[in-house]
């Protein structure tokens, strides 16, 4: 179980980063770049302390240079994704399209090698922070042979997000606990029983979770097919 072995090293890394931020005196007022909407002031969620960052969900996204993005969105000559917005809305739930700020898009949603690729792939350096795409509750935090270390967040209204191949889980992130948009929930990695490149596999899912299949009974959604 390589994934679990990596998990603790990553946690130590996050603790070090949090400590450095505290020493720098910049831990008091931090933004996650997410507008919670009218009447929903950004307050500290109850539960364990999680790593906050000043990372923002970026309003620009580039496809990875040198990588062929199948089923990708429309891209400008510069490699910039056209008409990209940081936040999309599904069933009234606001979600980030790229939960790994700074990462580039390495694969799109749709048919790939004759199978449905149920999410988006993002590439950045090993250990890049992965943020909760929206407010919600962690419902799965586990290792699977195919998805490696993965987290599923329930955002309410039948909307879920999944984050796979993480090298580590974020501090204070536990099943059943709330997370807020922008919380660090893990780090980018390549955990899986197969040899795969470092990347984040990110899914937006909808449907009824209370079936025997759980999150794997949900319907994947094309994040670029949603409104903004
Ligand atoms: Zn993928």
C-alpha cells in the first residue's frame, strides 16, 4: 500500500508549511478565493483544524504544453482554455473547475481509448495542494487500487466531487467532517496500483449516493458542459 506510506510524509510537509505560514504572520486573514454567496459569510467551519492557504481558484487555465488533451475544451492559440471561469454551478452548488491552482489540464472529459474518462486530469508538481472545490462534507477518504488515495466530498443537492491519486491527505480532513471551498484536502500524487504519472483525476458527480455502489453509482458530469 504505497499510498498509505506516502500519506504520513505528506502530512509532515503540510504541518511544516502551516508552521512557516504562522511564523510569517499571514495565517490570520486568508482568502480561499471563493464567494460563498449572499447570506453565507465565510466563517471558520467547526471541526478539526485544516490547512488554510492563500491560494485562489484561478480564472485562467492552460492546457499542458506538449500534452495532447483529448476531449478538451476550446483552446486559444496560446494554450489558454477559452471562456474559462474558475467556478461553475450545478444544481445551485458552486464548484471550482480546477481544484489544483497552478496546474495545467492534461486530459479532458469524455471518451478516451474507447472508454469514458469520467473527469478531468490536471498536472503539476508532486505535492501541489489540492483544494476542496466547494463547501461540503467528506464522505469517502480511502485507498483504491485504481484511484489510489482518493477523497469524495458531498456538496448537497445530490452533487459530489472526487479527487484521486493523492500523494497525501490534508491535515484535519476526516470522513464525516465538513470542509469549506479552498481547504487543502490533499496533495497531488500518483498513487495507484498501476504506474501512472503524477496528476490529479477530478470528477464532478451527481445522483443518489445511497445505493450499494456508493460514489461509483453516481453519474459523472462534464465540468466544461456546465454553465458558469
Ligand atoms: Zn483522469
